[in-house]
C-alpha cells in the first residue's frame, strides 16, 4: 500500500505534538532545545552492523546516507550498512538473521506486531533499560509516540517520521464556485451543501476512484462514527461499535455516489486519472496521504491557469468534514510505525553499547529527523520543526494543519490480511455503492474472512 511505501510505517495527542518536518536546525538551537547530546563516544573505535528499510529505492535513502556518514566522520566509527526495501521479503530476512544469530547491532524496523517475536525472545532492548545507563536517550521525543510494543506495552524503538491522511482542497475550484476553503470544524452537512454547489457549477466535487482507492474515503466516513481512541479496531460483529461505524460509513459513501459527487466514471477510472482532476483544476476535494504532497509538487509546478503563479498555489489541506460529535474535527489518520532498535547482542558488547546509543541519538536528533520529513510528514519530536523558506507553499500549509491536530488513529485497513480480506473487500465497494451488494452483508463477510485468517494463522503457529 502507498502509506507503507511512503513511510516504511496511534494514540491521542495534544495539538502541539504534530508538526510538519522539513528544515534543519543549527547545533546551537539543538542544544537550547534540550535535544540529547550526540558527542562522539570515547574509547575503542568500532564497526556497527546496521539494517534499515532505507534501501536504494527509498525516498529517504540520501538523507539516511548523509546522516550516518556525518556520524562516521564525527566519531571515527564505521557503519556496515545492510539496508533493503522494507517489504515482506525484507521482514522475513530480518527475522531469519535473528534466528541464526547474525542479527545487526542496530535495526530500523516496525514497532508493532511485526516485532513481537523480537520482544518476546528478548532480542531487543527496551528504552527504559537503556535509560538506566543513558538517562537522556530519546528524551527529545514524545513518549506517547514512541510506538509501544503490543507484547508488554514498553517502548523499544526511537522513531523518525510517519504518515498522515487528510483532505486536499483545490482552492481555485472553490473560489470559482463561491465556496470558502474549509476550516477547523467543517461539518459534513456543510460539505454536502458545498458538493451540491460544486456539481451544479460543472466541477467534480470529489476526486476519487472507487475502483482503485476507495479506502481513504471509507476510513474517514467510518471514522466519523468513532473516536481517535477506539477507531483502530477490527469489528467482531456487524452490531458492535466498529461494525456499525463501518456500515454507516459505507452508507454515507453510497449516498455521495448516488448524489453524483464522485467522478461519473468513478467505478471504472484509475487513481491517476482522478489525481489529474485535481491538478487540472477540475475537482475540489481529495482524501489521500502525505505521500501525495510530492505528487502535487511535481505535477503542479507550472502556471497552467495563467495567474502568474505555479498551480500548486491552488492546493491546500484541510481536515475531512466531521459528522456527529465523536471524532473531533481535528483528528485524522496516520502514525509512526518504525524506529531504531538496539539489539540485545550489541547491548551485551561493551565495545558497541556506547556507539549504538550515540548512533541512534545522532540519527534521531531534531536536525536530522527534519531532513526525513521534506513532504510534511509527522514526527515525534517534542519541539517539532518548521518547513524551510524554500519549501513549497503546500508543505507550509501542511505544517500549519499538523500543528492543529488533536488526535490520530492508525488506518483500520492495516488490520486486515491483504490478500484474503482487504483486497476483495475494497474491490466490492463499487458494488456496495451501486446497490448490487448489501452493505451489512459485505461487512459481515469481511469480519468472517478476517476471523478465518486469524484462526488459520494461529493454528499454523501452534
């Protein structure tokens, strides 16, 4: 999925938690901010085996190389980098390395269920344990964003950046329709009213392909019936809270379809084509993720509308319309799913322990983390960072949006098995909105399919 590719990916947070990344800070400002010291460790010079998901095709590969090479130059230590692309094959290779005793010293890996086995088998060291000897370790990070392990609730990894999903807005289309750009508190009723106006003016209200990517609108429409605290829950029955939220959200999607607010060919068109509706100033609203910022920057850098400015000036970001009083209007979907672990093997090596701590402290200090967030992704930094003066107008707008976030929830689609559950479920959305498939039955079917997958997986494990 796009979000996994984009971040090599939650909990309720105060508004100050979320800031868009993109600028670097001077060493002096870092010191003033209370960021942990990354002074070069004294003693024997060592070589650290490091494995990350920043493989050759990762967008942050250059930032990663620059950061670890600066640490090598500063400390005299050496990094043996064995990074790869963070897909399923890579995960298997990482886990296999622990099985045969060839695990790295430092691992940049997923902090959720994927790392359960490492925690259960005592293969990685908790942050609490590290802080007994290095009390300032990861102190520049928000504790509630470190990604606690599902095994014991303890934090093991130090994060870098993450993803968000929210609503992109074409302000030129809205202006042509006499509509104000949505602000905090934008209601679903107002959204429906605006969509009707936009449609009557000859524009497409919602740029989305229900044939390829119905998931983003599904997430938020269902989110409107829950809260950031409990949304990321797989329903166990059509009548429980999650089941009802899914059904109601899908019914709202069906209504949007029936009202003609999606593209006329939404059930057959591609995601690429609906993206172009936004870039060509033909559609008003799009729900997508932080990875889409770069797409807009690349595809709207020219002045095609003749106003003397790059067309990206026409794109803004806003929180999706809120319905009811459960989800706050400033809650959105996102998360930070990966971070740096110190392996027990390295921790028990006196020659490597200091170096591991210093290396991760360097890779996660404010100025370094900011270089990994050029597209306005979220960070766990307490002080946050701001977009540089050279950032695109859209990144600056993202920065302002992220400062207002009150809560975040991971996407529920990531709870489903991809092949047997998620793919067929979303493929059927086009049938749900046309009435060919009963929505309640569809939700019941996906619950049954996921439960069957979990049972089968548990049986194999035992």
